[in-house]
């Protein structure tokens, strides 16, 4: 089965696996057009902020 490619988490376009890198902050594929852009940084922040939405630690 042929690799269908990877979807850039910033622009949401599908690229062949060899044309994407992994964003080390959110561990998602990012294309060469989006890497290092302000849009990538904004998406990183959105993904990280959404992780804690509605969660409160009750251990303290």
C-alpha cells in the first residue's frame, strides 16, 4: 500500500511524507511552506492551550 502522505497541521494540506517535518513542540507534521512562520507558532499555542481546557488538577 502506497503512503498517502501527511497533513500539515498549519495549512491542513496533504503532502508526501518526505516533504514534511515534525514540529517538536506539538509532535505533528508541518510542511516546508509553514515551518518557522507566525502561523505555525499561533497553531502551536492553540494546540497547547486546548490541552488544558476544562481540566483542573485536584491533587493539590
